C-alpha cells in the first residue's frame, strides 16, 4: 500500500528521529512536567489552608484590645467556614468556563487582600470582612486547583 505525498510528508515530519533540535528545545520550554505542576498546586493548597489559621493567634490580642466576647471569636471562625462552603458551591465550576489560571490568580489576590485587612484591622467588622474574603478566595481556589490537578493527571491528581 502506497502513501500519498501528504501522508509521506506527515510521517516524515512527525517522526521523532526527524524532528529538529529547535523543535526539541521548544518542547522542553513549554513548562514544568506533570509532577512539578501537581507539586506546585499542592503547595498552593497547603499555603491557602495554612493562611486560614495564620490570624488565629491575633484573635486573643484583638479580644483584649477591643473587648469582644468569646462568641464573637467563634463567629469570626464560623464566617470563614460558611464563606468557603458557599464559595465552593457557587464558584466551584467557574474555572471550567473562564479557565483555571484566571480563577486562581483572582483567588490568590483576594487572599493577599484578606491578609492586609487582618494586619490593619481596626475592629470586629474588619475581621469579619477579612474572613469572608479569605473564605471566598479559598473556596474558589480549591475548586480550580482540584480541577486543575485532575486535568494534569487524573490518577495522581485524585490522590
């Protein structure tokens, strides 16, 4: 069976032995491998979850300084959990429509903004606002990261 000229050209150019060194260099520069990508996304998950507990030692200081009750501290913790849950339910699939990277970038920007609000908080209202922003950012990021991990490698990403 004889190949057409187009099929012969395709077979010649797609053969790994016939690819140019420039093509190989281009392929290497495309980005990190799947294991490095999974490790990066996993480190972002760990960072987000660590950031959720980072302000906890400040609550005792804020409680002494501003004189709020222990139930207020519980409310500040609870608002975060509620914001994460609502964010996962509402924003969980948004990365399927707009892309993983944009959702992750916006979520990480929100996390940074929440940390600035925590550091400059002047009252309980600021703490509640920071926890809501932090919860929404964490929920959106976790949805995008989970989907991204499965996109990279369905077996390892699920692990």
